[in-house]
């Protein structure tokens, strides 16, 4: 099981999380989020180990702005949390790994995903909220049984030490990674390293 830690912003904390060797680190490029990276110095990210995929997280940004930000931070992946179209995703996929996020609730229609097949590398299933992400709320993971596609996915939304062990009960063959964010914070964008260490140990045994 791969691990993504999302919502990093502060240099010292970024380096402490990197020392845990997650597979992906997410940097929020959406100004309405409390985890927005703002004018984060690109030299901080340039020093991260190559095996950690630096991921820019966007919500309905223009392709120009996404491309500019990819170039600035040398992102290897983008995660898209708005209503980005399959064509938009395909344009970015010629350059970086594309993770398309969907807000899931009881009414979610997995048929919507068909248009994205071969246009994205991964789906990310998050809890549907008006804030687009970072809610700290989980959804009913049983809904994932309705997903019969073969694009691998990240499980996201309100994952914490309280429910992480239940991830081990998910037998879906396309579950690729778990996404850890607000449940591992002492304040927005400040990750609690001890909590993350516990989570990494749990995930290693899944
Ligand atoms: O984290 C945010 O503030 C955020 C805001 C807007 C769009 C996406 C955002 N985060 C993206 C993520 O990958 C989060 O890890 C995901 O939404 C789950 O967050 P949480 O429920 O806090 O675990």
C-alpha cells in the first residue's frame, strides 16, 4: 500500500515528513485552503529525495497556471479536485502523473469515471464537501464496492489513527494508496510526526 501525505507548507515540517519516506507528498495550490503553499520557496522542494513524488493539488485552475506551477516546483504529479474535464486531464498527463479526485457521497455515480479512462493515472476518492478537500470527514467505504473499473485509486477523506486499521478490511483490488492529511495535524498544514510514524507502521502491516 502506497502512502501520500498531503497539505505540507512549512519547510521544517516538510523535511520531517520527507524523512518518513512517503510515496507522494501533496502541496496545496488552492488559495482558499488553509494549507495553501503561497510563496513557498521552490528550493525547499528541490531538496526532497527523488523517490517521493511531489504532487501539486489544484481546484479548477487554468491549464496555464497549473503548467507554470509544475515548472516552478518541478512537480511530478498533479491532483485535481475541481470539475476538470477528461480533456484537461489528458493535456496534463502528457507531462506529469495525473490524479483526478472525486467527492464521494451516497449518490455518487461511478459511471462518471468512464470518460476519464486512459486520461488519468489514478482516481482519488475523497469525501464530498463544498470545500473540495481537507474536510477531515470520511465517507462510507462500502460504496467503493460499486467501483468496478481498473484505474487504481487513492483512498482519501478523514483517514486517521482511529479508522486506519479498517483500511485493512478493504479488499478492493484497485486500492493503491491512502492519503493522510488533516487527521495528522497539530494545526492546519503542520503534520504531527509521531502520529504519522504510527500510521506508517500500521499501513506497512496492511
Ligand atoms: O487539504 C486541503 O485543504 C484541500 C483543499 C482543497 C482541495 C484539496 C485539499 N486537499 C487534498 C487532499 O488530498 C486531502 O488529503 C484530502 O482532501 C483529504 O483530506 P482530509 O479529509 O483532511 O484527510
